C-alpha cells in the first residue's frame, strides 16, 4: 500500500473502496445500463440509505451514487435509452433507436425536417439517447 504514507483520510477511503469493490466480492447486480467507455453492462451494489456503488469491471471504475433503484443509480453513470415519449426540446438532436436494436440509430429530433420536408426521426423509433458534446483533448 504505497498510498498510505502522506495520504489524506479521503485518499485512504477511496483506495479502500476501489481495492475492495473491484475485487471478487459478492453482492453485485448487473443492470441494463451500459458503461459509456466500453459498452458493457454496469453493476450495482446497495450501500443502504439510497447510496449505491456502481462499477464497470471491464474499465475498473467505481462510482458512489445516490438513487431510487439500482437502475436509477447506474443511469447517472452509464448510458440508458429513454422512451421516445419523454423527449422534449431541451434534449435537442439525439440518437433514435427502435428496440430490439437491429439497425444503426437515426440522428435528429421529432421537430426537425430534412431539406425535402421529411421528418428526420421515423415514428417507429421507440427510444432515444442524448448526444453529449465532448471537450477537446487539449482543454483537459
Ligand atoms: Zn467500462
């Protein structure tokens, strides 16, 4: 444990949680929310009083999240498809899917049209995922 010398209490807590939670311990539940980095399903572990650990075993990431359910907590970290009827203008252009997913998504919004006046999102799309604008690497 090289981190213990000169480490703050927060450092020590973070290492204890990371080392323990990425190990082979019981109590994790896979949820239908995917990791935004590798695309594998996230796992959650309930820690009482609405606090969950959310992890990706592939990326070795751990997050501590408050939520109303395992899926609610994991959706604050990962990517989950939102039902089409929940879309509103604040989401802007999104990726649109039809479940079960067998085709690439459409890009657009229910209120946008192509140059021929056709809707950019087919009515049969059932879910969407927001598009997040990344920062440039040199801005980090
Ligand atoms: Zn991952």
